[in-house]
C-alpha cells in the first residue's frame, strides 16, 4: 500500500511541477467587469468542454486559474450570458509560473433569420460595430474550422465595410461558420493585428448557415491592446525563436518592416508560418516559429500579394536557398537581413 501511494504521487508530480497560474482582468471597455467565469480550451472552439474554469471575476474584474503548462484559448461569459469575453492573444502559450492574461468583452446580441432568394444556398449579413458605432473599413472573415486558430484569410473574406458597417456573404454552402472581424489602420486585408487596430469574435460561433435563409447579426469589435507578443504565429508559438536585425544597404537599421518565415521555397503567394511585428527603430525583430523545421526567411514592408515596386524587400542571404533549419529547443540570434526597394527591370 505504501508503494502504491508513492507511485501515485510520483505519477502526479510532473503535472504539479509544470503547473501554470493564469491571472488577469476582464474588462468592458476601460472598466473592470465582475461576474465573468473564464474558461480554458484546447482550441478556439469555445463550445467544447473547457479544460479548466475560474471562479467569477471580482469587483475589479480580476480572476485566477491554475492548470498544467500548455497552450490554451481563453474565453469568458457572465452568468446572464449577455457579455462574451476573449483574449486577443489566443491561443496563449503558458509555461511554469504565473502569466498575466487580460480579456476584453463585447455584448451578446440576438441574431435574426430572414428568407433568402436561393433555396440551395445560404447568406450571412450584418453590421460591424466598435464602441457601439458602425465601423467603416473592417473585414469579416469566415472560417470552416479552428484548425489554424482563426488566422489568415479563411474560407471567405468580405468586402470592406462602408460607413454603415454593413457586410454580406451570398451563395454560401449550408454549413457551420466561425466569424471574425478585423480592422487594420493600414487598410490591409491580411497581416498581424497591431496595437490600435480592432478585432472581434462572434459570440455565436460557430454560426449555422441554412439553405434558403439569411442569418442577420451584429459583430462587435474591441481595440487591440499592446501586449507581450512580439510576433504572430499561424499555428502554435511553441517552437524555436529567430532574433536579429533588418538593415538597409548601408548597414543602418530599418524600422517598420516585417520579417516572415515560410515553410515553402516559393514565397509570397501563401500565408507565412510566422511573421514579426514591425521592426524596432534599430531594425530589431523577433519571430516565434510554430515548430522545429526548415524555414525560408526574409523581410518586407507590406503583407500579402507579391512585393510591389519601391517596396523594401530582402531575403536571408547566409544560405543559398534563404533557408534555416532549426531543431527542437534551438533558437537563433544575430540574424541579419538586408532590404532595398524592389526594382522592375
């Protein structure tokens, strides 16, 4: 019996040693939001059974939750289910110790259904709102699943919303869809959401689109807040890390460009595996890769499509194919990428 107890404790010890504590604040705009239970999920599908849940947030909006180290998506609801909260960094990689994770909330509104003029397909329409007002220039994204953490262009992408915040998708196959809204200050359709941009998740995800019907809804966005994230990874940021500097042809640091990592030698026509936030004043960058492997690395000003004439662009030149191979646990620093304006001959 004594040995049995010892073995049980020994089996439990690794999970105890790698426990992670999440603490943070749930807010409604700039105000703390009490009474929200935060749940941790294995994916961005918050309809799945949570791995862990917190007690309700207190009068200061504060919550705590302990769970094994790992990667989780964090969401929250109040008791009345009139407020839906989410973390702008989802999914969050938690290591041993304490991690601060804030959640922002949006109102939950009722969706309506109207008849659609095609009995063999469906439609989704609605209005994008920010702080209760129509948001112009926002894009709404439809995803068929959460396998890539609701990042990238998705299955369908709306036209930018007009002054009334209106969007619409026609001719949709009958299916479930995950809706995300993003508004970037630079007007781009794709790329990392940065501080000052806005984004939001539909609290009714996944939305079922039924043939012969139009789903009518409102999508609320929140402002992207500055956080500790130094790059966006399409997948889970649990792999190696690249650090270095982007410079011009004279060796001076270049600010405001993105460093990207592709898994395919043919770059520019598909989504990168990871991309940095804009380089610092000295050209410094950090790229968090999703997993070990070979990546083809470069830097550019814009995001999406092929580099345009005059755009700053350059590849990592220390290997003939611009590639880097990284093993598990390996990080690389002092990388140097030279950029210059793209010329058309």
